[in-house]
C-alpha cells in the first residue's frame, strides 16, 4: 500500500486550496492508499470543531472527520500556539503534531503533495 502525505497551508474558507487538498485525500483513500494530512500555517483552523457553513456549501470539518476514519491528521503545534488555539478545540481524530512528525511522514511517504 502506498503512503501519501498531503500538506495543507491555507485557511479552511476563503480559498479552495484546503478544500481541494481534502478532496484529494478522500479520493486517494478510496484507492486503498494510506493518507497523512498535515495542517500548517492557517490550515490549522481546518481542524477546529463546530464549523458552521451555509446549506449547500462544503464543510471542511465534515471532510476532516471523513479523512480521520482511515487516515492520520496532524496539526502543527507551533502554528496552533501562534494563533491561540488549544488541543481541546480540535476535531476528534486530529492531533497536535510537530515538524518532527511531519519530517517522519515525509521520509516514510511514497509521495508528498502540498496545497
């Protein structure tokens, strides 16, 4: 089984980069691929619970929950601290992570994709 790490950089809403990165993660999981998603910079907001969006609009929180059922999602701890976010605000299945863990994921991955 291939392992692919996806690194997200953008906030959950305002651009569609994180949305497209998560769409890619979901599509890859359907191909029997191990997917790791690392949230860095403003994408750490993607891992926050209780996201409310208008009906008919994509919801990053729901997408994150879907990815966590079969993949790993790490949120950069330094980026969380810089934005005043706590571990308690994270969606179940998203864990506080570090650059050291990202480095391990990159080294053990067959491919790395950034959004």
